[in-house]
C-alpha cells in the first residue's frame, strides 16, 4: 500500500519528450481511475504543440513559476515568451505568459513597475490570443478575465470573461479562485468570497483560496478567523510566503 502508483522511467530523445508526458499521464490515470471515458482519454493525451522547443520552454516556465523566489514571475514570463515565439498557436503558453506578466505586477517586479500599463496590455494580448486559439479553454478565459481586471475601463468585460471561464468548468479550483480575484479587484467583495469558497468545495486544501479567505477575514478585523484560514493555507502549501506575512499581522 505504500508503494507509489508510478515509478517507471523513460530514456529517450528530447524530441519525444511530449510523447513521454502523454504516456506517463495516461498510465497514472488508468491505474488510479481504470474506467476512463473516451473523452477523458482524449483530453489526457491531447498535445497543444508539436514544437519540441516550445514544449521544453513551457515546462521550464512552469518550473520557474513554482519556485516563487525573488524574480520568479519574470523568469517564468521569459520562458513562456520563448514558448510562444517557437509556436504562436500554443494556447496554454499564451495563457501562462499572461498570468506570469500579471504576477510580475503583483510582486512589484522592477521590469513590470517601470511601465505597468504596457505589461497589462501585453498580458491582455496574450490572454486574447489564448482564447482565439482555443475558445473552449476555461483557463484561457480565466486568464483573460484576470488580465482585463487590471484595466478599470474593462471591468465589466473582465467579469464576463471570468464568468464564462467558470461556466466552462465548475470543477477547476484555479478557475474559481481567479474569478474570486477578479471580483475582489473590481470591488465585489462578497461575490469574491463566494468564489473562493467554491474553489475549496472542489479542492479543500487549495492553498491560494485559503489564503485569500484569511486575508478577507483579517481586513474584517476577525483575527481568529484569519489565523484559522492562514494556518490551513500554510499547512496546504508551506512554500507560499504571503500567508506567513498575513498571519504575523
């Protein structure tokens, strides 16, 4: 019972990297959920790019985004930029670059703060390209809503894009969390709280939503409630710095 479900290793040329990912994902899924539907199988083996360079740059961007150290967002945005340069129709890379650019603004990256309006415009452009490539992608629409919410003149469009993302997939906690952030940014606090709670219905240990609820409780001068949410956020993901800072406050 203690053995991992998946321990096989692959040794192959870099050009087969994308194929290896699909094979590994399918193997894990069929061991955990043996009765996969044809639609689920198609989703798991879907490859958004045939470019080895684009795929490799995308993976490096995802790895940089997970680091969360100083300058992580700028590094991630650069890798995702190289991915879309290698394949302009790589929707997931456009989505990821849009979100990385927004993360640069939120962490106060020097590159972004020098001209924040241009960073917002670039994020919107990548998010729009993502939805143009795949209009059925919930995360692409979610990124579009997030990017548009940084432009006060487009708040209504941002809310609509975020709602559309949520309608496409009500099971993805990332989409619900991003919707909450959009609503919070445009001043709809209670609706934002509902969205964060919806994210936790889908994934009770989803650290970003736990942290947001802790932040909301803190601003409402409910320190006991805030500490409860923030303790849960830290337990769920001890490498996120903001919950520690909020808990100290």
